[in-house]
C-alpha cells in the first residue's frame, strides 16, 4: 500500500520504471491532483516515510510506470481499448487496515472523492 494517485501509463516499451506519458497526460494529472489536493497527508508527498523512507510523490501523484512498471495492467488496457480514463488511488500505507480504522479512511478521503466526481 501507499497513499498516492497513480495515472497511465503503467508500463513502457522498455519494461523499466520510467515516466510513460499518455496522449492525455495533462488530463490525467489534473484528475489525480484534484483528488490528492483534498487529502493533506497524500498531497504532502511522503505519507509512508516510516515504511518507505525514500518514497516521494510530488503533490501525491505519480505516473504509474515511473513508480513501478506494470505490463498489461487494467488501467492502461481500459484507456487504450475503451477510452475509459482510469486512475488508481492507493488509500493508505497499510494494505489491509483493520475494520475499526475504516471510518478514518472515509474522513480522509471524503472531500477527495467529491472533488474527483466534480471533475466529470
């Protein structure tokens, strides 16, 4: 887990972790930023420094392939084959939070989700 919004492309032709710009890169960045700006911990860019001290996402967003390469991922497939603009929102440093922590996740992301829907 992490706390970041990741956008296409998730892979590149060389199969390495490098920025892989889609034709709609500016739109994807706008969508990702709309979400992350409403989540203060995400937007600061180093939300999981205790677990991943070198991980840094400027403004809480990242190009998927620049973070790590995922060949054949659903996010890219949907974009390329159905024109569906999809981002992946990582909601926390802990992959499987306890049930009693879920209300906190809702409060941290409620405004982000509303802002994200406004982008439509």
